[in-house]
C-alpha cells in the first residue's frame, strides 16, 4: 500500500522523482533532474530542510517531517516505518510528501 502511494506520488511529480522501489516496508524514492536519472541532491537537501522546519498543512493541521536522506549522491529518501503503521498514517505521509515536494520545486 505504501509503495503504491509512493508510485502515485512519482506519477504526480515525474519531473523530480526518479526510481521508487522497495521490499515490504523498506522503501526508497530517488530525487532526480527532469530526465528521471541524474541525481538532484540540491532538491533532496531543500526537501529535508523544509520537512524539518514544519508548517506543512494537510487537512487543516500543520506538520513537520524528519526524512532519512542518503545514497551515494545524497538524493534518496529512505522509508522504514513501523510494521504497525496504519493506512491513515501512510495516507497522511503521502499527503505531506506531496505538498512538500510541490513547494520545494517552486523554490
């Protein structure tokens, strides 16, 4: 369910999200240039800073995120949630990422 949510996010932001994959709840999302291949570590850094700063509004509430950004080029966001994560929490996370990516692309 989480992986499908990330793939849906990838289709909405194909200009900055490259490869999305995973196994079970070990998931990853690469941030890339418009070609879908060239690493975009600047965007990953901006996304990480904006997420930590908070103020991301979803459903009338404001949230912040702590993202695990890694990979050789520091352009990969890694997800490893608890096995007890609910679909509602996954939906909230995808919604937060959607808003976060949308605003980070504009800067």
